[in-house]
C-alpha cells in the first residue's frame, strides 16, 4: 500500500473536482425543496449519493487518466493504482455500511474486486455538522477492514485554512420558485429636504 503522502500527491490534480462534486451535490439537496419535507436520513443519503455518482461521472468522464467502474451499488473511480468512491461518514471518517460481502471486500485491501485490477481502495467522505444542515468537512480516508489507517481533510489543513479553494454554485431546481424581490422606495436628497422644511 502507498503511504499517505504518496496517495495525496497522486490525487492532488483531482482534489478540486472531488470537492466540487460533494459540495455541489449537497447544494442541490438544499435547493431541491425536499430537505425540509423528507424526514428520513436514509432518503437524504440516497438522494445525495445519486447526485454524487452523477456529478462525479460527469466530472471525470473526459479524463483519460480516470477509469470509471460502475459497481452493483457503487461507482469506483480508478486513477493509476488507486480507487476511490464517495460516501457519507462520521467525523472520524468511518462509514456505516451494512456489512454485505461487497462492503467487506472493498475495505479488505487484500481482496480483489471483480473486474478491477489490484488497487488500493480509498473513500472520499462528507461529514455533516451537528445539526446536519451543512457539509462540515470532506475527508480522504484509507482503511483496512475495521481499522482506519489515516484520513486527511480536503477542506482544511492543521491551521484550519482552506486547502482547496473552490466556489460552489447550486443548480436551481425548476420546481422551486425563485425568491421574490421586494423593492423598497428610497427618497432622494431633494425629497428629504422638502419633507423637513416647515
């Protein structure tokens, strides 16, 4: 397995796109009109996962160095001898997958995945804030079975500054009406003077 420094160096050219995929998927959720109506966390997770998969496939579709491998319930993105997928995690970077054989195989670095050459597997995870109203962090996580080997924030370094500068633009949902603009009349200087005169 590659060291953390080697992994980060190899994925550095893709970091901005990875971060954009997650932040834009979350922004789409927030403007979807469903965030205030859907009460089940599982529904939200599914919605965001679908957005992540679609946006990531679009982001890497024309990159000859990235191979996209749709899996049974996932999509893997392979760069050289690294493969990553997008997931939701807790603050430590650990995902909460149901322990299917596929999930167990993905986290076992010694297992081979069907149709994919021997690669080191990683997860790019998004972490929500305590109120689950915003993305608090985006992590790159390496693990083997139940052990987290390391994780690094794609949003912050040790001083808390942004590592990947990025602008997020939400795609407006056509079913959500645009906010109304209210015009407030402002009097000119001449009108103010006239009003104050006896």
